[in-house]
C-alpha cells in the first residue's frame, strides 16, 4: 500500500480527501496541528471508512517532528493542505501567514528532499489569478495577488516551480481550487469555521440554522447577471476526488514537473442564485440585506476546467442543488459544528 503524508488532513478539504484516498487503497498518515480543526473530524472519517487512521498532532513549523515522521514511514507522496486561509486576518497578521504557509511549506519540501520523497500535491487557489483579464480562467493566465494570503500561495507556487527546475525528478501538482462548499453525504463531516464565517456558504447555513441573524450580500451593483458576485462553487467531494486523480496521475507518470491545474466546475453562480438555491432545496429561511461591496472582492471568477479533464480524467459531478442539500445535512445535524 502506498503511504501518503496528508498535512492539514483534519481540516475541511483534507478530511473529505482522506475518504477518497483510503477507499482507493492509499494509506494516509495525517499531520495536523489542529489550529483550525477538531480531532473529532478524524474520528468521523474513521467511522465513514471503517478503519483507523494514523494521526500525528504536529506542526509543519516543527522540522524535527517532520523528520521523525519521514524516518518512520516511506511516503510515495505528500498532499499538503496545511495552511492558514483567512484573507482578512492575513492582512492584519502578514508575518503569521508568511511564516506558517511559506516557511511551513519550505520545511516540508526540505524534509521531503532529505528523505528522497518526490511527489507533492499542493492546495493552491483561484486567488493566484487576482482580477482575471477575461473569463473563464485558464491555468496559463498571469498571476497576481492583492493580500498576504494570496501572496503566500503565489510564493509557494514560485518555490515549487524552482524546485522542479532544479530537481528534474521532483513532481508538483498545484491544484488551484475555486470555491469549495458542501459536505460528505453522511452529514457527519463538513466545514466548521472557528469564528464568524468569512465565506458565503457557511454564513448562509449558519443563518439558516439560527446561529446568525441575517446574511449581508456584499454589493449588488457588479457587472453580473443580477449585480451580485459570481463564483465557481465546487462540491468538496468533487474536489477530494480531484486529489485522488492527481495521486493516480503521479503514480503513472515519472516526470510531471510543476503542473498547475484548476479544480472548478466551469460554471459561475451569483450570491443571490446560491441563496435562492439554498432556500429552495432546504425549505429554510435565509434573511438577507444588501450591503456595500467587500474590499478586495472581484465581480466574477470561474474556471476553465478542461486541463483537469484532459490530464487527470476528472470532471466535477455535483450540481449547486446537491451542494446546498449536503451543506444543510451537515449544518442541521451539527448546529455547532464539531463542538
Ligand atoms: P482548513 O483550515 O479546514 O484546513 C487546514 C488544516 O491545516 C487545518 O486542519 C489546520 O489545523 C491545519 N494547519 C494549519 N497550519 C498548520 C501548521 N502550521 N501545521 C500543521 N497543520 C496546520 O482549510 P481548508 O478549507 O480545508 O483548506 C485546505 C487548504 O486549501 C489550505 O491550504 C487552504 O489555503 C487551501 N484552499 C482553501 C480554499 C477554501 O475556500 N476552503 C480555497 C483555496 C485553497
Ligand atoms: N459574500 C457575501 N456575503 C458574505 C460572504 C461572501 O455577499 O457574508 C459574497 C462575496 O462578496 C463573493 C461571494 O460571496 O461575491 C463569495 O465569497 P467567499 O468569501 O465565499 O469566497 P471568495 O471567492 O471571496 O474567496 C474564496 C476563498 C479565498 C480565496 C478566494 C479566491 O475563501 O480563500 O476564494 O479563490 F482566496
């Protein structure tokens, strides 16, 4: 069985990815400092897959512990989810983000090099495209960023490109996620923001469950179908399957170099379209008000996802309705998340 180090595996996307790779016969070793996740997520995944998971509570800033883990296990690849992701916080605490995301990733890469591990799958983001010159967004578009979080993702991509150039047998697939929402169909794992949610879908579902009073729709005067912001929402289970496809691609290709790949559906959905789909599929009330634009937001963002299809044989399967139903199953069964 191929062993995979999964950093950040207790988090939202990581926990869903564990299910896919375990069911496909890979053996994950999860490495997470639990700074933004709960150990209960791992227990729930164990229940879903019916087996125990090797979990290590550890920080990617702790290089000695990383070395110890690499000495104990022979890894085929690292799937690197560990990172901080709150855009607003990154603006007020840039050093924390560069330290954790950039230095942390360099630590992982250095220890991989020491132990001869050559396959890396990175959690990148559509944020590396900045404000795209046109839509849909192709992987070849130029990259730019407007906040330290995005900048940390971009810097890591540059590091990976240079490492791949310097070491020809090192492979790095940079998966550029669009907007992940939804949850496993069991309703036992899902997104559980530790604070008031920054992102739209967890905000909607917390309003619906009564934890928050009303949604603020940030701007209704964008040049979009109804004036509200348009994004490419993708079911987290589809995203998780994309990681499995990337692992399988690495298992079948000796030399890929730096490979950026969009993981999106190719379809844009506006804020109000998502709110209305949620209301319609769940029967819940979601009171909202129109508020000013949020600083740093762009009007529209959606992927061209052809590269993932051609190279990985991956296409997103789930539609917006399913994303809403699965989000609501998780939120209504776990009104306070993992607590
Ligand atoms: P998450 O916060 O749920 O998961 C990240 C995990 O990493 C958490 O479990 C956290 O405890 C862990 N972690 C953070 N710093 C660590 C450190 N120093 N050492 C060890 N573990 C650490 O977030 P997520 O939504 O699952 O995102 C996973 C990755 O995907 C992140 O790198 C994020 O930036 C990226 N991403 C997320 C989105 C999104 O909208 N959710 C979009 C694009 C990219
Ligand atoms: N929105 C609201 N009200 C809210 C929250 C969001 O109207 O309370 C709107 C935003 O203005 C935007 C849309 O909903 O039009 C989506 O916003 P999210 O915050 O859910 O997602 P973003 O596209 O802004 O951000 C996401 C990730 C970031 C990543 C970025 C770019 O959260 O980490 O995509 O890929 F950097």
